[in-house]
C-alpha cells in the first residue's frame, strides 16, 4: 500500500475525519485508491502548526489538548478524486485554510476508511512510499 507522510497536527486531523483535502504541488500517478496516512517526526514549527490549525478549526480544545503521535501510521484513507486548484476550485474555505496550497497545485479529496486505535510505528519518506503492515 502507498503511504504519505504528513506533518502533525494535519495528519491527526485527517485521521479524525476533520481534514478532507490534502494539497500537494504534484499529482499522484494513480489518482484513486487507498493510502496510509503517516504522521511525520516533529518539525521545528510543530507548535506553530498546532496553533495555526487550532485558530482555524471550530474545536480549539480538540487540538490544544490532543497528544500527537509522530513517526506512526494513523489511518487509511481513500483518494476519491484529485483536482487541479484553480480560481473557484472545489475546496471549501474552511478546508483550504488547513492546507498550504497555491493555484496550479492539486487538491486530493480524501475519505477516511479506517483510523487505527493504536498507531503503527513506521519510518516515513518524502512523496508516496510503500508501506506494509508487517513492519518497516
């Protein structure tokens, strides 16, 4: 299965069903299918990202009280569609604010399939990478 590493807290918001679009400058070769969501290791701006997401999310408490997993697979999603971002795109403003994007990038419309009760440790990579539930 393909996996995608995403910074926290955005990875958790996908796993919890709050984030419906992931925006990337590139389009996956296969637009549709299941994808494992991997929470990357903490970045230098982790707390800035949590504060930004909390400021732009209806449930501030959800993000400020959450303990975020890092270096683990959190969920499986399905890529429902991939659309180029143009003026008047399908992305709802409340969803758009939760992703960095520019005109010409791609919005991956994702649907939560399964959230793991216990996240699975995995070493992430850039771009799409192969993951199997049997370990690294």
